[in-house]
């Protein structure tokens, strides 16, 4: 399944991806570094490409330019791993990783779908002059989460693989998808204030309406919640997200020790954030909630020891 990387171009490509992951994957890197070197390099390549796709959607610029950049990258990914990726280090590393591991490269196209949805929502916000909730129901939101995070879960599983004989019923792909959905829901709850400031609303429109919540910022930049209805809505959403963790973390038992530790560490950090939001949703009203480096390290150590 794996081969030793010997050519200079590929070695440098992986080094570039590992540097991107180390500096930009502030939570995921705690788990990724627990992997064996070959899988760590491959997962860094997957992260680096996913990050590039995401960055296209988040960068400043015209909608048409972003759409063109996403379409171009989608087309280039579709030629991998057989076509020569040229001198692009991220694509070089991803192509090599896909030759060594069964990475489902089609999942990157789903990620592009999700980022294109963000670009379209940003364009609608710019035209209307005010943010709106583009996802009417929770099922609509799950489509988006599956695109931008379930896809990443399945890409990671391609690198991890499962232990021989551990998954006779073929459950791993669905569990990886569910874990991605759990992490993305945590992101959405953590970043409500930041997203609103950027003109994005991910909470379902029908749930906002039923709760009588209009998302807005106070003059000091904090989320406005005069009657506590927003806190109740966020707590309900956090409790619901825990169910996706309960399902997705069943994947850990199907993986080898290091892959299991990586998954437990990454999910553990996000679940700790979700626990904080569940206990008091107001912690996200005026700041970006995060864990200390020492707490993240402790989660990683516990994961490596097999403790969840």
C-alpha cells in the first residue's frame, strides 16, 4: 500500500504540506502528529488541499474570480493521481498520497461544492446588504456540513484505513462522515459571532424563527441576546451535535492504535469545546472559544493512551 518517497520534488512537496498543517491546523495538528510518518505526511497533504479550497471561499475578491478559481482547482483535482500535477507542491503531495493510500479524491469535489455555496451566500449578502440564513432547515444545513466536513472525514479514513477484519459490515465510511458532521456543527456554534460579522449565518432559518431569534451584534461587537432565546437555541443545537459525536466516535474502535489516537485527539478537542458551549452558550458571545495549548496536549496524550 505504501512506498518510500525518494524523489526530491515529492519530498519537498510533503514538507510544504506539513508546514502548512503545523502552522494553520491549530486543533487538528495535535492529532495528526500522533500518526506514523507515512500516514502523517499523507494526511498533511489532504489537509493542505482542503485548506486551499476553504481559503478560496474566505479570501477577499469578486465572486466570479472565486468561482473561477474553484472550478479550476476542481478540474485539476479530477485529473489526479494519474496526471502530472506540475510544480504545485500540494497537488504533488496529494497525488502521491492517493497512489499510496485509497484516498477518495472525489470527496474534494464535495468540499468544493460546499465552498461554492459559501461564495454564493456571500454574493447574496453583498447584494442584499444584510446577512440571511441560506439553510432553511437542519437537513439543509446537514447537506452543507457533509460537503465541507463529512468529506474531510472520509478523506481521513482513506489515509487511516481500518484494522483487518474490524469492519465486515462496511460501517466506517458512514461513521467518518458522522464525525465530520459533529465537528462542523461545533465549528458553527463556536463561530456564530465571527461568522455573523462576516455576513454569514449557518443556523437554520426555521429554528431561528421558531425561537424568535434575530442574530445581531451589540455596539460592543458581542452577540445580542436580550431574553436568553439565543442561548437556549445554541444549547439545543449543542446537545443535538453530541449525538453525532456518539455515532462518529464508534469509528475509533475500527482503526489501528495510532489512527485511533489521531481521531480521538482531533474529536476530543472539538468535543471539549462543545461541552463548554453546552454548559454556557454565552461563552461564544464576545470571543472565539478555544482551549489552551496545555489542554489540547492533554487531550492528545489521553488519546494516545487509549483513553476517551
